[in-house]
C-alpha cells in the first residue's frame, strides 16, 4: 500500500466518523487522522455505547478501540449489521490473537490493523472506505480451517487493497520481509484481476492460503485463459534499467514499469513462484523462520 498521504475528498457535507475512544487524546495513533474541515468525529466510551450511537446515526466509518479484543469488536459488528448492514468497521487491536484475521474477514470487517499503526496506511484504507458504496461482498470465505482458507475475491482494486492488508497482518515475518511478501502477493493478484478478470467486478479471483509451521503458500487462480511467461520476460527486456527491488520496497506502485513486470519483481521476494501450464494459476511460497505463529486460522 502506498505510503504517501492522499487528501480526502471534500464533499458538500462533512463525513461522519465514530471512534470508540473515551477522549480524543486517549489514542495518539489516531491524532490528526481526520481533518475537522471535512469530518465530523464522534466518540463512544465503549462498544455498547458505540452500538447505541450507530443505531441512531449513520457513520461513514467506525474505528474500534485497540484495548478491546477482535472477538469483542466482531460481536459488536454482528449486532450492528442487523441495523446498519453496510457500515465500514475497521478493527484496531493492540496485539495479535489466534483466529483474529479469519474472524474479521468472515464477519465482513472492512479492515484490520495491529498497533503500532502506520497512519498513512490507515488513512489510505479510510479513503477506500469512502469510495466503495457496496463493498461487503468483495471478499467471501468459501471455506476456512486453522490450516487453510479459500476465498473468492472480486476483481477491483479497492478489494485488492483490503485483501493485501489482511494478508500483511497474517504473515509472521520481520517488517521488511512482510512488506515484500505483501507486495508479491498484491502483484500476483492484481495480474489475475487485470488480465484474467479484466477488472470486471462481476468476476472473482480464487485465493487459497495455506499456513504451516514452516511456510506460507498462496494459490491465486484467475477467471481468464491464462498468459505466457514469455510475454512477461519479453517485457522485462524492453524495460528501462532500474532497481525494481528498491522501487517495490519504496511502495512506488505508480512508477513501476508496465507489462507484468510486477510478477518478475515478486520472484525476488518469495522463495518459490510456480505457474501452472495454462498460466492462470500461480503459487507463492515463503518459508518461515522457526518460532513463527501457528496456522492461518491462528493468524
């Protein structure tokens, strides 16, 4: 996800945000997140109060309190869905707890962040929330177990950004390696959405996520007819001579060369990148250090 700050739109009426914080200054991670010229920010002391307030007023986005657990926030989210089915709820947590990610996706949380928060990434995610009038059918769990999750993901960039954030939170690696794996995952899925799904929101990419004690493996299958690695390698020969790895780490997505070179960069950031014969199915494999977290259902 790009680290630059993207200005929020300036609608005729101010957007409404609800923060589950007793006082504005109680969470320094959120300080200055919302421009008061364009946002009306309300505060709720706890989840119960937030639920009452959200039933009365319709908020554009709700941010949970990092001191509550994901399980508590998901319970509030389920109750909220009965009266505000499309409210965007971003779950903030203080630390990783087994089952969080799968639970958040299953219950259609808009996103999930573990403290400390990269404020620009959170701002970007809130920006996504504002531009997706119907969003909560974009990531669907086909099946989910502690070892394996299968997803159907709608072919649009906003859904891809949400999926990448969930992926980033799931991978138990040092920060730089985690960002590299997230980049590789995003590039492969974006290639599937663009070339296989033509960014048609009526089409879905299949995502398989397998996590063991020793590795993480992602399977990405697009709805198209596949592509040839020869085409991508030919594009690499035509590309300008640049340090693609440094560009990827810097998050300069808009400056990356065209022609599927993101796939080639991805090969640098995972241990194995395997393509099916047809070319519409890709496997990313990253081996984990000893002592990492448990299976995906515990991520």
